[in-house]
């Protein structure tokens, strides 16, 4: 039973070749392609309006130097958003349920924000480790605690995204399995579980969008601390 539940999180392969790269590149097909015309069609106009709105919201808490990260953060948000939503389709694979991939996205970006702070304002960046007015006996312990809290940020980013998406996929599979199993034995209960499944699917759509936004929002906050 456990193998059946967690098989959906195994990376697909064809003739021994992993297909996770294809599943990661597929969301880019849904993005608008460059065109010499200002207006192409309504779908492209809607997509560009959504991207502009998201970029504006992400750049609000950032100072002007942080606006250089607009393209990186907006592109990553669209990638995570489309990947999470496409993963809710039947018989699809969600790359963002892999902790290794989420850490590969979180760690370099977090490390880039730290390096940015150390380059632009080293005194202020190092000052976060030891707040002003700390009693002398608490200095070693506080430095250790603040250093650990700083270094686990990328781990928290990756684990949060992985855990929320994995839990949602498992719940959907469990309830859908129960709905099919009860369909011929207790139809009335099966209808109730089917209604719960529909509500859970709507909830997972919201979770997929919220988790992508939270991932980028926390990165932007880390960036704001270092600029």
C-alpha cells in the first residue's frame, strides 16, 4: 500500500532516461513567446497583465537596488506556479514534490542574497548575527543560534514547498481511492467522499498558487535584509 501511495512521487523514466527535465521544461510552453507586435491575442495580453501584476507585488517591499532581481524572481514564480498547477492534472508528475529540486532552487538564490549583503553592506549583514545590546554571557550562544537560523533558511524553503505539495497529493489519492472503493458497496458514502474530493481539489489549487508565492516572497524578504 505504501509503495502505491508514493509511486506517484518517483521520477518518471523512459528506457532508463529520466524525464524530469522534460516535465520541468514543459511549463515554459505556456508562457508567451517574444513577438514583434505589441498586441497578439487576448490570451497573451492576459498572461502579460498577470506577469506585470505579480512583478509589481513582488517589488513593492524591495528598495530600488533590489529591482534588479525582478526578472529572476518573476520567472521563478511563474515556473513554480505553472509546475504546481500542472502537477494536479491526472497522470502527471510534479517536479516540485522532489526535495532535491526545491533545495537546488532555494540554496543558490538564498546564498546569492547573503553574498549581496556581504558585498554591499558587510557591517549591517554581520550585525544581524549579534543584535546590539546583547549581554556578554549570551554572546556565544546567540551567535550560534542566529547562525543556525540563517543557514536553515534554504532548507525551510525547500521543505515547506515539498511537504505542502506532497501532503496534498497524498490526500487526493487517498480520498479518490476511497471514493472508488465505496462506489459499489456504499454509494451514499461514496457521494460524500466525492464531494470532499472536489473541495480538496479546489483547496489544492489554492495551495499550489500560495506556496509558489510564499517561496518567492520569502526570498524577496531575505533579499531586502541584505540591500
